[in-house]
C-alpha cells in the first residue's frame, strides 16, 4: 500500500479499529446494486417465460414472479458474499468465476425454493400437528420434500435454458472486475 493514500476513518470504526479506503466504502452499495440487477433479470426472464407459455397475469403468476424476485435478490446477495469470501483465498480469475457461478445458481434456486417452502408451510400449517412433536417433524419433512420437488419441476421450465447464460455472464463480469477487498 502506498504512503500517499489517506485512510478515511468513520466515528463508528474508531472503536473497532477498522479503517476503510474511500473506494471500499461503496462495497455494500455495489452488492445491493448487483443483487437488484440480478433480481430484475431473473424476474424479467420468469415473466417472459410465463407470457410465452400463455399464462395470463393472474394471482398465481404474480405470486410466482414475486417469489422469483425475492429469491433471486436473496440468492444474489448470497452469491456475492460467497464469491467475495472465497476470492480472499483464491483470487485467480477462474476461481472467482466458479465461485460466483456456483453461488448464483445455488443461491437463486435455493433461496427461491426456501421461499416456496415457506409458502407451502403456511398453507398446510392449519392441518399440521402441534409443534415440536414427532408427527409435526414428519409433516415438515414431507412438506419440504413436496415443496422442493414441485419447485424444481416448475422452476426448471422457467429458468432453463436462458438462466444459464445470464449466470455465466454475471460470473464472467465478476471474475474480470478488479478484486474488491476490505483492508484492515
């Protein structure tokens, strides 16, 4: 680090001793912006796929679009955090690409499936047994398995094949960008 760079110290960081360079102050904003753009791309893709399947904008299709918007936003935050964490250990371009691609795919599908499970759980909660019993645990496992199975079948049709090029492009963009590191 060169001696002519000035450190910006915020009052909150005086206690923790963490100093942030001016260009690193925007890392959370960049992560949120990336997540918002990814959510808009996936939401647009899902909306187009539903329109091409001659699905009208009903309450069901609106719920599907909202589910994918929330899941892709949360999945992109996960992917960005995972890729940033792994790039600290392997800063090579190929490792950063793989981390972001893996994070986007698993994060988007995983978080959307989780939100789908929560929706299933709230729907079936009236018929489930009392909480923290053996029957309740079996019902939760079966509800989760059912939600994941249905989600994987339905989401595969919506995300493939165009979701993969979007994930590849986002991973390539992340891998070729300068490494963002917080310095302490």
